[in-house]
C-alpha cells in the first residue's frame, strides 16, 4: 500500500498544478529558514560596541543644582557651581554642536576615525555561531540606543542614544571571545561567581538573582547598580599580594613551582571582587611632586627583586625610609644629559621638547632618561614589561612619570598606529629580529611616519647586529646615525621610518609583505601582531600624513585630517570652563598633591588639555567600544591608551592620585557583567588619599555613593541637576 501511495504522489507531482504548489512551498520554507537563521545568527556574539557620536558630554551643573550632600563647609563651592552653570548655558553649547554631526565611516572622511577592535582568544569559553575565518569582519547591529543630552536655557534634558556593535574575528588566535565580553549583556547579573581564590570573595546581599548568559545577547533594562545591595569586602589573597595586577599576574602551578608571571594578558574568569591589601610594612602618603623626582618612600614600592636590583645599579639608592635618585648618577657614563645632547648632535632634526614631544620608552632600565626628557617638555610613556627580571614601572609611577604595564609578546600594544614621535630602547634584551621580526614590525606600526627609533646597546653580537640590519633594511628604515660615544661607551643607532609608500615599491624582495587593505592598523585590543608591513597613510583625511606642529603649539592646533574641527574646539572650551571654574576651586582638592591623573573615558583629551598648566600628567583612556579618537589625543601632544573597562587595567595598585569618569558607567550598560567590579578596580589603582570625580546620571550616582561608602571612601561632595549629577569622593588610608 505504501508503494502504491508513493506512486500516486509521483504521478500527481508531474502535473503542472502540483509542480507550482511544490515550488511555492519550497520557496516559503526557504524564506522562513533564512529569516530564522538571520535572527539567531545576530545574537550577542559581537564583542565590541562602536559609538559613532559624542552626544554624551554633559554640561556643568547650573544654577538650580540640587545639593544631595549638603555640608556647611561647601556652601561657597555650591555658589560657585551655580554661577558656573549659568555661564556655561551661555558660552558652552557643545551638545547642540555635536548633535549636528553625521555618522561616517573609517576611511578618514569622518571627523573621528572609528576603529574595529578585534576580539580576543579565551580558552575558558567559546561563543556559538562565531565562524572561524581569517580576516573576516562581521557587523552586527544588535541594540540601538540613542541618548542625546542637550542643555537648553530652561535646563531641560533630552536623552537619546545610538550604538552600533561590530564583531571582528581573526582566524588563528581570535577564535573565541572573553567571558567578560560575552557576558557583557548581563550587567544586572548579581549572582556572583565564586573566585578561584575563595578568600577573595565579596559578599553581596539584597540583590535579585538573574540567570547566567548562554551566549545570546539581550538588552538589560535594569539599573547599573542595585540600589538595595549591601556589600562586605575581603582582602585579596594572591601570591603577588599588594602588587597584584589581575590580568597580568596569572597564578598557576603548585607549591614552590607556583608562578604568577605571564607573557600575555589573560584575565581571571570572574572580575576582581576583592580589595588589594596595602604593603605589609605600611603605606605612607607619596612624596609630592616635584620632590618625588628625587626620592620616594621605599616601602610603597618594595619587593625582593627590586632590593636585588638596587645593589647592582647606582642610579637609585636606598637611604633610610626613602629610595633616592641622585641627579649625577645614571646608567649612561657621562650622564644622561650628555647622552641626550649627543643624540641631537647626531640628528639635528631631533629637537627634544619641540619637534619631539611624545616618546615611548620600551622597558624602564634607567628612569633618569625619562626624568631628563620631562625637564625638556618631552612626555615619555614607559611600557613596563612583566617578563623582565625586574619591572620598574611601579617606581616610575611612584615618582610621577607616565607608565603602563603591557607584556610585549604576541599581541599588539594597546596604541593606535603612527602616533609616537620617537621610540627609545636602552639596553633592552629584546631580539627584534626573532619570529619574522614581528616585534620590530609592531614598533613600525605605532611609530609616526618620519619618526625615530633610537636603540642603544653596550655589547652587540655580530649575528644579532647583522640580522637587525637586514630586517631594518627590509622595512625601509633609514639609518641616520650609528656611533659609539667615547664617553658613555654606548653604541647608539638612530633609525627613521619612511614618510611615504614610494620606497616600499622599490624593494627587490617583498618580505615582509605589505598588509592587506582590510587590515586595520589601529585595531589593537587583543589583536595578534602581524608579520606584514602597514602602508603609510597617503590621504589627507587619514591621521599620520603630516608631522604635528611644534610643542606647545600642537596642543591647541587641530590636525588637518580632522574634518569637523568644531567638535574638538567645543570639547576644549567645555572642559576648560569646567576645570577652571569648578574642579580647581570648587571640589576641595589640594591640586599640589595631585600628579598622576587618569581620564577613564576621554574623547579628544579636552580634560587633559585643560589641566596642561598644572604640574600633572593625564592618562587618556579611550574605551574600545567608543569612537577611536586616540590619534587626535596623540596629535595634540598628550598620551593615552585603549582599554575595556570590563577588565582590569594594566597598572600596579596605587598608581593614580585622581580618577575622572565622565558618564563612564552609563556607557557601559549592557556590556560588563558586574559593573561593581569597575568600582573595585578604581579602588585598586587609586592611591590612598586619592580622589575620584564621577559625572553621570543620578540613578547611577546614588547607589555608587553607597558602594564607595562600603569601601570606606569619604564622600566629599555630591550635586544633582535633574537627572545628571557629580560625585567627588576620596579614598581613605583605612582597610577592613
């Protein structure tokens, strides 16, 4: 019977009418399949949110500001804030200017360059529906929020936000996504995961449970912080103890074979939810600038490897409770000033403090180099390498010098392309020619066209020197000088990166090859180093085509490749007004004790530019999900770095005197699984006695105040205007 039934169906299928019905059914099923596939494939596999506008800059509080925390000693400051608000409504209308900006692409035609930060590899968790394909870019529009904050004369606010998420997967290494990024949507998730170290768990009470993420992204409508939560904290119990850097000090092994040094950045499965203890010998208030250039409290930075290092080097000396830095002592024979002058003599175009403003120091072998350049108005950013025998980045930060910790291994440094005027490496034991020369190619990526690479060594092996000569010739670096100084006995080589692509075409051997056109040179967050050569920007709309103006003129000179200069100008005026009339006088901060400052969500560096006359330096952090404005910051002669605040920052505990967060938490909504961990991270990197200035929505500031109080911070001032407000708090020396 079954055979006969199939035979009859076959005869009917041959009829024209039956054929049409069958084709129609197949077409409908196909459309349904395509619709279902597109729906499920656009789940939360994207790892980076790219903002295309800057409509989130809040105006200063105005005259009808409401005082949340009213204290008699701040009555005069409140009056100042009222006056500032009235004046700002007239002079600074940044929001209306920014609302007119149109969204543009990355090809340089936009006023800001929006990079596509690539995803990272994480062994603990993989993301479904992420196809392993080399150099493939997938754009996923998963959530659209618009938030345009405009300050009108009647102090009314209109909120609207638009965000676009983009996902980049790079075949070999970028096969999976970090847990913090995958679970970015579980911002309201309060069912905390137990840390690997049970002694470092924070107890959270009063929060409602929420199911764990299964890889699908969903929009979270709940608050950033649970206002009903109560927190009890414990100290971290890690082997690195008071110097714990969560994403770099990876502890593994057992017993005496336990190791916590690692060559690649890798964050714990769960965000840091414990408090880093103070040094066992106690912690003292840091020596204020400029005295900190010559001495610091030894107990603030002491560790066994540093003690052994001091015995072998004479440029730092233990003297009582201090670690001193004699001005006449240096690793350079004849003094560091003689060393700097000899470099200028070899290459006259190197004018420290004028033509050369921003320098990258690979490793911190001798901080006298950084200190001497700072006296010449050169801002030197030191990259501490955790694979060194001793990392002096903590000493640099304690002295008041810019420094970050970032292992130089297989991934790119978190900087954009073509931004450093010069890169210096003094006696560093880096084999630049190894592994296809990828380390030197990374230096080529971040070095500005026509920029200088200065390499100084005392003893070069013939094999390494020949290999380096071959490599530098293959990437068309010109050797400007090669000289062994008679006094310092230091062999100095000065290379210069080409200023155009013409010379690349003259190479006989195309090795290393030119990078593909779709290779974004600015993508630098968990992106593996490439063994290819990025072309030099040739379009006037691209950053790096022209050398910036001499310092200090470049701070106020807007780059030609930036189309809409009015937005940068408005941002500069906006922050200058706030800093001059509010931050410097109205918050009760003793700025003479402030040296290391971080802007946790910088745009154009306006906040840092407004503080240029103060004796401070500012680390401008551009979040990876925001438009890439970091090249603008470097063109202005300032320094900055990419970072994802869902993870720990690459620096030692107690690094900064002041943290500034302008609408940071509201922009991280639906990204970080536990936003409270960001507050814990702020507590880790802020020095005892340091300050935090947070500008955000009142619905965020109210519970944030409770979290800070649970950390035993002192709330110095809070103001609110409608839905916006500001919170100023100080970290105390006390620990539970």
